[in-house]
C-alpha cells in the first residue's frame, strides 16, 4: 500500500504501540535478536557490546532485543554469550541497558538455555527433555542427558531469576526464547521430547514447561515489565511441531498474559529462520506471515514478525491491516545501525543494503552460511568501533578474517 493510498491515521512503522503491561514502544520497528558473542570471559557484557547497543539505540528503532543471555553458565548457545545468574555483574548489565535506551528505545533481554544443542562447556554433557541426539552435524557428537523433574524445576527458577535481574538492571523486560530448537523449543517438539511424564506425551504436556517458565518470569518481573516470547510457527522438520500445534501454544501464551509474541521458525536441523524454507514469493518477503495471519484471526496478541522483510511498503501494508503489530529486522541492523531511522524518514530500506559476499564454488553453501554469519559478526564489532561496514573490494578477505576470528573466540572460551 503506497503512502498516497493509505487511509488517514493508518498504522505505519512510525506509529507508537502500547503493550498490555503499559510500556509504549515509540515506533513499530524492532531490532530482533542476533548472535553477538561479545560477552566477557566472566559472562558480563563487554564494553564493545555496550558501545554496539549505544549505536543501535541512536539508530531510531523503537525496540531493541538483545542476543542470547544465558540463564546457566553450565550451558552456552555460542562462545562468549553473556550470562546472568546472580547480581555480581549487575552494574555492568545496567550500563548495557542504559546504552541502548538512552535515546528512547525500549530494551528487552532475550533469555535462553540451549538444551541439547549447547556448544559448551565442552567437558559437560548437554541436557534435554529426552536423551536423544539432534541430527544437525556437529551437534550430534554428544548424547544429551534427559532432565529430571528436579532439574526442570531448577531451570524454571533460573529463567525467573535471570528475568528478575534483567529488570533490576534497567531492562524494560525480557524475551523468553522458545524457538530455533533451543531448550523450550525442544520441549515443544515431538521429535526432541519423548517423555512420558507430565512434561511430555501429548501437546498439553509438551508446552507445560514453557507455560511454567512464563508464569515464574511474570511473578519475578511483575505486571508492569514486558514479557515477550519468541515462538516457532513450525519446526519445519519431519515429525516436529506443526503450525496447528504452534497456534494452540500461542493461544495458551495469550491466556498466560504475555505482552508480545515474536514469530519465527525452524531449528538447527531445518533453519527456516534463515529463509531456507519458504513456499511462495510473498512469504519470501516475510517467511512467517501466513502463520501470523492465521493467529491474528483467532487472537488479539501483540505480534512481532521477523524474517525476510525487505520493503517499507510491505511493512506499512501488514501493519495497516493489522496482521502484525511490530516489524522485526535482524541482519539489516548488522549492516547499517541507523536503518530504522532511514525507514522512518523513507530514505532507505533493507533491500537497498549490501549483502555479505559469497564464495562462488559449487557445494559451498554450508561454508558460505558460516562465513556470512561471521561477516555479520565482524560488522557488529565495526559498528561498535564507529567504523564503516565493509563491502566491495576486500570484502571476501574481511569475511574470511571474521570467520577465523569467530573460530579463535570459540577456542578461547572453553
């Protein structure tokens, strides 16, 4: 829907949004979570991470969602994740919150546990709902230990404690990560969760842990802080959670009183969140729009749509017709930190941004996927240092250097 044909007072990317808890987002553009890997060895946010969020905070987004913050230092999603288990680093975490919110953006901390896809510590056995290896290469080398009910109770307390600390440090709330094949997503999956107790065996039991985490987090942060959940629209994996079951989970989350649901999809074995799975040109503009529309027909939940969104006209169209409430962007923020301000003024959009270089060799897709993630990670460090993003001549060299740097960081973490 073009600007000249839009009805008066239609919702656009520039419209504010008040969430059920009472917090108001100044606009509808969100920086979605990305892997930063910029925590210190002691788990605290580094100065580089704080400077990065200061740049994003000045960039115009109404909402900033951090990358993974671990609830348990015994299990990391990636090397150098920030960990928040107690108040030892609360001042440093507070500096991080203030850096992102000083210019008016709302800051959410994404809290997570990797479950059976933990990359480390390497000397520890990963845990999961059942003792089943994931099928993703590299992640199937260690067989996970099935969690006991006492373990589950401990993890629920850890989610709540991390959320409580985040809000105490100055974050406006938290996002509970229940997507992409991490622990809570594993409990939702019929493939990963083959328990026969009250946490498995049927859809109601599989979503029990997520709902108990949500209840514990809400009790910890109170009714005036944002409680968001990131949920798979489907696992896009044979035997995994399908969209019909995911819709039931979303409706249960609405009944539980969450403030914002971010829609995503896929896992390490079927990475739909990267655009690998899409079934029409329209959905390549927004990978999970069809699910959002199905949910909107049954729910008044505030919805955030992330993945593959590339044009301002499309953003304003889905916002104006109420299909979703917030537009999430990830990698565009890793290329241009002020992309939100450009969208708000109509001077730029994601499709005009440079993309990561590729190695044009047949069969190099897995390597390209890793190196592009590394290239974006390198850009995050350049943004934090106030340096321009690299493209054009020399970009492949930068990509390879970034890949080597990320690998080196992995070795120094464990």
